[in-house]
C-alpha cells in the first residue's frame, strides 16, 4: 500500500473527513516537495491536494507528486477546509492553529495521525536507504576531516567550521545538526556543541556530526585523544567500543529496540560504568536526524528490515572526559549493516 493510500485507509476506518499535513518532513514524505514558506496537504478518502502560497506554486507544481493549488491569504485556506467537520492532524500542530481551525474553518473534531505516519516512516524504502547511505558517506568525510584538523591549540569551533565546509563542498546541503567537537572536560557533555575552547594535549575529543543530503540525514560519532591516551582513557574507550560493536552485531529484525539497548547497556554495567551511560543507545534516522524508533529502555518497537537507527553508547565522567562511538546502521534481512564506515579503532 502506498503512503497516501495508508492515510486514506485510516480516514475510512476511523470515519474522519480529511487529513491535514503541514510539517516539512511529512510534506516531503507524502508529496516529494517541502515548501519553505509552508504548505498544506489535504487528503480525503477520494483525493489529495497540496495547497501552497502563491510564491511557492511554481516550484511545488514542478516537484510534487500530487495536484497543487495556490492561495493568496489564509482565509482562502480556511474556506477550503470548511467542507470538513473532522480532521486528522499531526501532533506537532500548535494549539493556536488548532483553535483557529475550529473558529474559522468550523472543524468540530480532531484526531491524531502520528501512529500511522510513524509506522510508515520507520521502515525505509530501498531508495531512501540509498540516499541515507550517500549522506553517511558525507558524514564519514566529515569525521575524517575532523580527525585531520584536530591539533593542540586549535579551537573546537575552527575544526567544526572546516568539517561543515568540506561536507558541503562534497555535496551536503548542510550539516544535519550543530557539529559537536567537545574536547577535554567538555567531552563529558553528550551535546557539547563546538565552542571557543582550545584543544589541549592529552584531551579526549568527541566528534559527533552528520550531513543532510537530498532531505535525508546521517549521524556519526568518533572519539580520539590528542597525543597518547592514558590508562583510564584507554579503559573507557575499549569498553565503549566493545559495547558498540556487540550491539551492531546483535541488531536484527524481530528483536525490540529495548532489547538492543540492553545489549550495550549490560556490557557497560558489567564494567562498573552503568551510571555513566546517561542516554539511550540510539534513535531512528531519516528525514529527521532524531526520529522513530527510540533505541532505549522505554521503546518496545519491534525492529524490522529497512529500519535505520544509530548505535551510540557512551561513558561520561564529569571533569575527566567522555567517550562515544556511533554508527548509523540499517536493519537487514538477517542482521544489520553499518552505513557509516570510518575506522572505530582510533585509540
């Protein structure tokens, strides 16, 4: 069943008049275009129409896989929606827009589409996987650039700037997220976005970055030491590396996201660092850099062939430093395949 057909089936089964989709990732997913100024995909059991502001019309008409209509002001949109009494919407829709639809379009009932969209987007098509693979190739280039650029005395932000420049020159639209270059004590911050701190000899340096390519994201983390690692640095690196490798090897269809998280978590706990692994093992990657499923102790989602997730265990010791190793992987028929391929044996 096609993507929009799944929405139509939901409408019929739940006796909802229409679905309204407005978020950029979902607009692209269902129509193959994502208007910058906003668009409104209206799906009924019989048809689907993308409504866009006039300045987006020509581009949308060229790119969209559905029929496109333009409007000049929001009142025209509300007028268009007045024929519906019930709407299925995304959970990201704001309360103020919800209230406006009640008031100006006369919508009486709202239902959430999120479960339908989640089930569709979690399993990637062959074409999506190919694009994500290309985005991962760019992330590999980015992390190798970071490794080459990191040296004593250089600011974290300088390294991040070079990484993002090189990825864009190689074809990335932009970084998937703010590049993390976190050195020394800052490597213990899981989201230590590059700062003006100068990198020092002996620092652990966590490099977490990704590329956006043709609307799809990638995500990779590597950790190195500037100079020779001390015994403690080597110890936590080897533990994280073991946990990461075992989790990638264990990943397969039929296991739950929680079970996969447990593979890495138990290894880190056995070495006595369980309280230093302070986040989930990973997350889905696709049109958003963080999407479903969550590879965590709280997600019972059963993994399926075609799901793309990260495997990123870490150990973080405040005021000492941290280690994280991350790959983007795809669940295959019999296991999993790494889409990010930079060497993991960096210490």
